C-alpha cells in the first residue's frame, strides 16, 4: 500500500511539473503573440497616418485645380 501511495505521489508531482512547464510555454507564446500584434498595430497606425497625409495632399491639389479652372472660366466669360 505504501508503495502505491509513493507511486501516485510521484505521478502527481510529475503531472504538476509538466503542467507548470506547459503553462510557462503557453505564457511565453501569449507574450510573443502580444508583441507581434503590438508591432502590427504600430505598423498599421503608421500606414494610416501616411494615407491620411496623402489624402490631404491630393485634396489640396484637387481644390487648387478646381479653383484655377473656375477662375479661367470666369475670366473667359468676362473677357
């Protein structure tokens, strides 16, 4: 009976050690994923900022072209 208790105790200890090792691995993988997601979010924010700046620049050019066209048409009609 005493031998079986020791064997069960050893199995429980082995199981505990295995579970602790697996939880440590899982925690590391979660941290790695968190780091990867954070990097991707930073890259995405950077891309969005760049697109916003590009949109603003194109809008300014469009407005400038429209105003120049309207001025040209108005001058043509007046003269």
